[in-house]
C-alpha cells in the first residue's frame, strides 16, 4: 500500500510541475492585464475591462469583453512584446455587442428609472436615471429583457427593457435634434388631454426631459421617447435649451436647490426627488444647476480641488462638498463612504435617513458628533467648472452627436 501511495504522490508532483510549466507565462500575462486595467479602466463602475486568458502550448487565448478598444489594443501590444515566442489569439468582445443590431442608444422612459447591478429585479439598486436621459447600450442578456447601459455620469448597470426605448443612430439623431422641454416642478403628472382632470399618462419629477410638440392652450404637448403623447401645464415646463443657458451654478443656487429636497427619504441608489442616497442627492442638486458630477461619493471626492481643512473649518465655503469615512494612512488612501453639501458656519445638508441639515460645530442643536469624527476632507467645485472633472451638461458626450464606439 505504501508503494502505491508513493507512486501516486510522485505522479501528482509530476503533474503539478508539468501544469506549472505549461503556464510558465501566466505571471507575465497577469501583470500585463493588471497594468492595462489600472491605466485604462481602474474603476469598474465606469469602464468595462473583464479579460481572462488560457495558454495552450505556444498560444495565449484572450477572452472576455471591454468597451475600450484602446485598452484591448494596448494589452495585445504588451503581450506581443513580452511573449514573442507565443501567438496572441484575440477573442475579446469589443462592446457594444453586435447582437444589438445597431440599437446602441437608449432614452429613459420613466420618471425615475431603476438601474441594477445584475439583470434581475431582486438585484441591488445601484443608481437611477430620469426621463429623457440618453444612455449608451453595450449588451443585452440572453432573453433580451435586460440591457447593460452607461449613463451620462459614466455609471454602468442593468436596466429592464421597460425602462428605456432603444434607438439606432438615425433615431437617436432625431431625438437629439428635436426641440425639448424640461419639467421644473418637484413632482407632478402628464395628462392624456390638455385638462388637469384628464387621465394621467405618467408621473413626472423635476429634471424630466420630453420632446416639445407645441402649445395647446395653457398646456404643452409633449412626446415621450416611446412615442406616447401627453400634455403638461405650461407653467411647469421650460424649453430645455433655455433651461441650459439659464443655469447659473453658484453656491446660492445649488444650496437653494438642495434645500428643496429636505424631508425626502434616503434611498440607496436613488437620484430623484422620489428618494436619494448621499451622493445621489449632491449629484442631483448640481445636475439641476447644469453640472454633471460622478455618481458615487468616492468618485465625487476626486473632482474639483481639495480644500485644506482643520478643526476650525475656516477654509470651507458654502457649496463645497464634504466627505466622510476613514482618514488616509501611510499605507492606505482615505475610504470615502458619505458626502454632504456645505452651507456655511459649520452646517451641512445631506441625505441620511432623510435629507436634512446638520452641523459639525459642537454646541449647535443639530451637531452630529459622528460626522465630525469621520470627517475626511472637502473639495471645491464651483470655481472649477469645465476642469478637474466638473462638467457642464452641454459638454457631456451624451448630449452631443458623436460616434458612440469612440466615446
């Protein structure tokens, strides 16, 4: 029995060594994939680069998918340079997927459309987009009921087919060039007829965008992306082009918008007046003043410029973003888990339970000791519009006609 056991152990050792030898280039390939991902797609929330490989003799078989042709090309170039004795077989799918048959665009059909981490309704709500928002479409699941999309803040996620209208390039061009109106009331409805007692077509929230079909008495006739026709009271809409030109993202205006959200409940993934999480709240307050911010608190902590802070808070200005979490150490960067909008005099507004005003100053009745203890730092955005990641809506590629595969 001992003889047979020894033989089995010897064979197992040989197979292990042989297998390791078969994959002698693994470390080189792993390092190449890691470096390319770090350079081109460091944040999986905003870029797709999921690449694996198999080594078969003298061939490296690359598999996976990406929406970045430049990243794929860089990886192949690196591998050819470091694996000159091996053939590189490129089987990486470049998104958008060909199975979409040219429907590479989508426009949100719902007042607040839920976007999830996985293609099923029980999956986590990661973010939302509002009616009229243009999204990129990258792929669909096997049964074609869910689509993997990217929003104007570059966030990625799955939306069910009832949330967007798919469009090809021609349909998208028409949607983009046709005149639009934007809804300016916090909550409301559209109607089947120009009559407030008529049947509702849908609910609406501030920031919803629809196609403008002209006036009908005291109403504006509108068309949804899915071609539903409705009427909205004229006093609650504004031409989108005029709305954009009128946006003045000052501290006063952003704070005024933010305060309209007071009392709205916290909703993980929420970005509308129906419910907001902490970063969805700050993102929406800035969006309604013409500015697109990244989606998450940790991403928002990378835009604008840092503000030197100490216990006196003297360097802070109204309109700054405040960030909370774990402070950076010698070996680890700061862990950002919460964001708020600074109001001045130690006070800030944030979404935590509900949207509410709190204070970092001891002695104030709304002083929050936990927030003071976890305060990490601040960023200034409003004097950096057009740079340092602070982008006007007009400058976003989602609101301009460009080739999607190059965006």
